[in-house]
């Protein structure tokens, strides 16, 4: 009686019949995990829940933060009176932005002229009747200039409309806080259009503060330029990450909860890191690096509190910052602006409850 032939799938040292090369299996597993995380993130954002996720993974926390403004908007729209006020205010502001922009020069006549020029071509035909050249009279540079001008006009007009009617956004934010269980950060008020000089001055100071904290890190980031070959690339990447970090911190700062540790918050990670360099690394233990460390602390000290809060919930607040960036399109920003402080407060309150 002959023995049965060995099964290749059970022979020691052999691979299953349906398995590919090791590299293929590794790539396939990676893409499966990545697609599962991406699907989970999309589902979390789409679910738009106010409660923090049970899954502690960074992807779930990031998606939760990105979906928070949607959850706040859903609560607003579900309420008859608050939803009606939200739609009326934001759509009226958007109509004003568009109308004033048109009045300032972006007229339909210019758009029609541009479309007409885009359709015109100059065709030269040789004696044999062959088409030898076809070129548009409007170049790419002219098109980019037009759309850039349109975008800049919309942004400027939108800022002016918000400056005059921002009390309506404050009232919407108060409605959103009450409907989602957050603490209202604005007192009850009857909104009206006004020229609020103190508010405009405060906004100007906040813009200046944002540039100061970003520029405070540029000297340290510039050290990457001395790395041979890849210095410029490393500097560009580090500058982008530094800017994204401050965007998320300043988004958290839109909620009054982020300022509860003002005057008592510890120094953020970059100040602690530079202090360690000047105290432990011989190359940095001299006057100029230490002087820069003092400057770095002084220029960023006023935002230690929101920076400390960000360090405790970096993924959730980064998600809220992503929603803020995606909602930064002129017109659409009017819908998102009153929701961001409420979303940030939900993250910070959950942070307080955990601690």
C-alpha cells in the first residue's frame, strides 16, 4: 500500500498554496490595515458623535475631532428655532459676501469675458490645409491671476462682514453650546450689526501673536539647513509641521476652556526641549543658544495654557483643526466659524473629566 503524497500546504517549511512572495504578503497586510483605519475614520466622522470614542487609537481620536463640528451643526439644525436662525444668519452673510465682491469689481461681465476669451483660439492653416498651431488667447498666468484676485476679494469681504455681524455668530455659538451640553462662553445678547473697534483690535493682536509664535521657532528650525544634501527638504518639512502644530493650538485657544491654566501652565515641549539642549549638550552651552531660549520662552509664554491643553489631547484637537482648515473656504467658513469653539470645548471638557 503506497503512502499518500505529502500535502504542500502542510509540509514543513512550505508556504500555503494561495500565499504569494513575502513582500507581497507584507504589502497586502499593510494596505488592508490602512484601508480598515481609513474606513473607520470616515465612519467616525460621518457618525458625528459628541461623546469621545471608546477606541483609544490615534485614528479614531483624530476622526472624532474632525467630526465634532458636524455633530454640533447637526444639533443646531435639529432644533427648529436655533436651526432656522443658523441658516438665516449664515446664508444672509454668504449672500452679502458674494454681492459685495461682485460690486467691488468681480462682475459677471468680467466672468463672461473671460469665458469668451477662453473659448477663442487662433488657428493658422498652411497651404496644404493642415492645422499647424492652435493656441488660447488667455494664458494660464492670466487665469491664475483672475482666480487669485477673486479669492482675495472674497476673503477680504468675508472678514469685513464677520467684523460687522460677529455678534450673530456669538449667539449661534451660545445656542450650539446649550444644545450640545457645553458651557456657553458668551452671555445672552440680542445681536445686531455694529462696528466693534475693541473686537477688531483684539483680532489684530491675535493675528500678530500667531505670527510671533510661529517665527519664534524659525531660528531653531534653520539649524536643519546645515544638514548636507537634505537640509532644505528637512527645513521645509519641519516648518510645515511647526505651522500645523500652531494652527491646532490656536484652534484650541478659541475656547475659553483652553485658557483656564493661564499663568500656571507648564512650558510646552519645544521650550522644555531647548532648555534641555542648553543644559545637557555641550555644543549649546554658551551665550547665544541660551539667549535664544529666553526669547523663545518670552515670545510664546502668552500661549502656554492652550499649548499645554493641546499636549493632552493632540489627536482630537488636530481633528478639529482639520475641520477648521477644510471649512476655511470663503462663504463656507461662515457656517463653520461659530461651531469651532464649541467643538474645541467638548474636547477640553472630556480632557478635564479624564484627569
